[in-house]
C-alpha cells in the first residue's frame, strides 16, 4: 500500500500586491462610488424585465442606463460586440483611469510586456450565440451567420479587447470556472505579480446572461427563485429563500506590485494578501454538503493573509446565492475554517442587492470587500427578516454596520465544484 505524502504549503512572499484601480458595471450603478453607495444603503437593483413577461421568472439584476461611449468606446466597436465585452471594457477603462497606468506613448509608466489582463467570463457572448443560432435554425445553409460570430461569442474576447485598448502585452488569460471565474482571475493575477511574472494585471470578470434562454435554462434546472416580487426575491440565508436571481455586469481590479505602485506614486486602495483555490470533486452543480473543500479554500487564504483571531476584525463577502444547499454549505464551511471565530466574523451577501452576476460576481464582491475595508463599513444582507436556523452566523441583516475592519475575504463557489477565496487588508505602508 502506497503511503500518502505529506505536502506542506510554502509561499514565495517576494512581492506585496496592492489594488490601485477599480471599476464596476452593475444593476446598482456603472461606477464604483454609485455601486458602493447603493450597497451600503441597502438598495435593491433587481427589477421587472419586460422581455421576460411570458416567462416563469420576470425579473433580474439588469444593467441600467449604460452608455459604452462614456468609457472610451466608439460606435463601430460597440455595434459589433456582445454586452459582456462592453461591460468588461467599461470596467477596465474605469479601473485603469483610476490607477493612472499607461503602457504606451510619452506618458507611459509601465512596460507593456509587464502589464497583463486576467478577465474571464463564465459563459461569454451568450446573446450573440442565441441570436446566431436562431438564424441557423431558420436557414440551415448558414449563409446569414455573422462573420463576427465566433470573434464576439468566445469568452476570451473581452480580455483580448482590453489588452488591445490598454496596450497590455504581458500575460493574458481568460479563466472560466462558472461563478468562481473572476475570483480565480484575481487570485491567479495576484500570484503572477507576487512571483514576478508581471508588474500589474487588469483582473476581473464580466457576464451578460439575463436573456430568455438563460432564464429558461436556470429555471428548469430549479436554480432560480420562484418568487413573484423582484424586491423580495434574492434572499441569502433567509428561511424563505427559493433560489438565486440572475444578474449582469462586470468588475475589474488593477492589481500591482507595491514596489511598482510606489515608484510611480500611485494611490493605493487596499492590499491583496491571500488566495485559496480548491475543488469539491463532488457534483456538477451541488456544493459539497460538509463544507470541507470550501473551507479549505478559506483556510488557505487566511493562512497566506496571516489571520490572527486574537487581533483581526474579519469581514466576509459571502458567495450567498440564496439557494438552499449553497447557503447551508457555506455556513458550515465558515465554521470549519474559522472555528468559534466564525460567530465573531462580519458576513454579508451583496447578491441580495445585485442578484448573481455569475462570472462577474467574484470581482464585484472583491470591489465591495476592498471598499468595506477602506471605509470601515460592512454592507448588509437585505431582506434578512426570517433567518434560517441552519445559517446562524452574523450575516449583517438589513442595515450596514460601521466597524474598523482589518481583514476581508470574498468567497466564490461555482458549478463544477470550483471554489475560490480572495483576501485583502487595508493598505498600511
């Protein structure tokens, strides 16, 4: 019988990694300030959608009043792209403007070969794929299929266009791990910078899945809520929860080595300090019920972050989808990872306000986590009026809580058993 090898984790802590820019497109606003202000005031971005009027679910967290031209895109480009690419481009533009990074021209302050893009999408150009498939069904000859179909549908194209726009000639990856996509993009970007493969990486995710086909697919899989009230539909950790609510949008963080950020005089919004990445290896859609593998991703992020339960005041932005199995499994995972400290941690699910943004969720929630640390405010889990007895931690019900936080985690657990946890601290020189 072969003996099991004992594997010890080791980290090459060669570089500190900081956040120098952020951007968001969401149902709560298409800039970080609006998004954050709505989160802390408990605003719900989920609304009735006329296009869904004949469907079993008639609402979603749709992006509102979005004008791509505000974010450096021209009309010919806009006309050719799926919304997931436009949302990604807008978020990256915001983040790069805030970071002040320039890779080309006389004002360049980063080597283009040292600037990367890790922006993913769980599904990619869903609307384009749906539209072109309809054409193919109507005329099987295929003569009406757009020559741009493939180049607008593939999930890596958003990252490619961001790289083109910002002259990022370093590593460019599109990680696809369903609901954990953008957390994995952020985590892997963190590792690439920490170990010297890039000086800065534009990292995050984008998704546009709230279309009729998406509604039908997730509803028939019994994943979506059966609620009829948009404002009381996304109910993480609530005993009345019936499933998640679909949401669209994108979010991007500019991660940068501390040395490079200091050298160019950048404003620093927070420091990324840990990352955990595991797989349930259990079921295609259901989470591992004992929370063990999810807990390991949390433990790994905490270990790398130097978590000290006697000193740290911890915030966790939960995956918190509002499905029965996920919320219980995540509660168990937090207890396994944190022990008794789990009852002291501040936890909330911002999906109660945005809906589930799929491949963009982790990045949007990472932005919320960085802002929570920066501002010392835990955003609430709204509509938490009937707590599930099996979800018995402090989920910051209904009203934001002001407190001096020292460490923040953001959890993402995706179909296929993909788990990610990213950790941040307030930046202290």
